C-alpha cells in the first residue's frame, strides 16, 4: 500500500463514508472528531453512536482512524465517518432489535445525504425487494457501495447480500502476500480484494484492547478507505470513475476481462491512481461492472438466489462459486459466525494500517489453474 507515500497526495479529506454496521463509538482515541453523529437522520439514527459489538467501530477506525492516543490509524485518516446501526447478529436486546432501523431505509437515507461511500461489512443469504430497490436508488444518487463477500468459503459458501446486489462492489480478503484467504467466499460476485487477515480490530465492545481480526469485513473497510483516498484527490470524479480507476490499477496476473472468482479484478492499489495526477478514469457515466450487473449472480448449479419478503436485519453469508477451483492457500482460520463476518483472535499489539506491498498472487476465474 505504501500509505505514507499516498498520504502526501491524499488522506481522504472531504469524503464522508457511511458505515452501516453495529454502530460506531465516537469516543475512542482514534475516532475523536472523526464521527459525524449529528448528520444521521433521526428516523434511522437509533443508537448510531452506541456499538454493541465493537465491529462497526473497528471498521470506522480502519477507514478513518487518526491513530491518536495509540489507537488504530486508518488508511484514509482525513475522511469522516457517518455511523448507522442496524440489527446484526450479536444484538441481544429485543427492544433494541425492534427499534433498529430497516437496512433498506438506512440505505435510502444515505442515498439522500452527501456521504459518497457506503461501507457494508455484513451480509445475509436471502434477497429483499426493498433492499434491492434501495441499492438501485443509492446508485442513481451517485453512491459507491462496498460490501464483504463473506467468510464461509470452507463450509456453505452461500450467495450473500448486499455484496451480490447489482451496483455493490464485492470485496474478498487476501493476506499480505496477495493470496486469497481460505475462508473468503468466492463466486462471480467478487469484484476486488483487500487485506483481510491479521488486521487489528477491537476485541469487543469494552474497547480495552485490539485483537487480530480475520474476515472480509476488514477488507471491505480497507477498500472503502482506498476509494476515499482516490475520491478526495479527484473530487469531480463520479463513483463509476473512482471504481474504474481502482479496477484498472488492481494487482493481477490474469487478463482484465477474465476476473477471478476468488479475487475479482485483483488486489486494490490506490497508490497506483494517486501517483499519476493525470490518470484517466474513463467516462463518468460508464459502469465498470456493467457486465456483472447485467449477468447477475448464480450459484455453481446456475440457480438464482432465494428471495425474502422483506430485508432481514441480520447479515448474510455469500454465494457459491461459478467454478470448482480451490482458493489459494492462506494461514488464517475462518470466522465462526456465518452471518456476521467477524473473526477475532488472541489479543495483539496495536498496529498502524498502511505498510506492506502486495504480490500479485491469485487464481483466475474459471481458468483451471492456481498461481502461487
């Protein structure tokens, strides 16, 4: 990533990222002054500043943490966070669950705000007409939506949403060498990859210590931060152009028109965009994922996903692969939660996100070979 070099060009200043999660604690040392709680509409703002798991706060810090007080420094420390709390697995209060806003209503509210990026580090294995409509509305309002593909590749590997909805960028998890995590779900909905192994996150909602985190939740946050860096440097670009630039510069050793079912168009590298001030992102109105959005997502048998009558308040796992190729090896264990994509290990030292380069090591989509 070479974050120190990128920060000379952009820190994400001027970009607001909506974090739809378990709430965000604005009182951690790293997030003081970074969380715009007052910008959350009352209708969908129930306890937005109260994090019941520590997950949403971790995502916010990975995106825009300042590193103050020994806290986590995110990849886009100049960006701001707008928090939204929905009822994901881990919310134990029935009263809180009842009062939690509907996810579709949250997405619509963000669509009508000036937040540019919507980070969704959660998932569910059913579709919702209301949520699909909200996603489409947010796309029409120029939002860039990013979601994790899920952590159950070794077990169910469901088709998961919101990552599988059209206009949502599905993010897989890789290790520091560029290999896909063995837990990271795969299929034709994977668009890009970002670090998702051994990433520091809060251990729990007591906010006393950081632990080693593993999951596509973390990779989603880092992808959102990468987009914030690019958008800050090029404020007149559209969401299409920001995404196109990240796809064009992603690290890969396969043809761009043959994306991997494990790592999509490759490992996200915002530095490659930022180091070229005259980078051409393509037409403002051209959807870089038009092919995927038209084709839609199916499982290995070619079946369409299941549909629910309304959006579930619990997150969902992701979908089946469109080929039978095994993912590249990784060293982390999969998450033990099939709905909320969180995997926290033993307590770890507080780290600063930003170091480390990505090798271009991954498997092609349907190519029948694995690069090591």
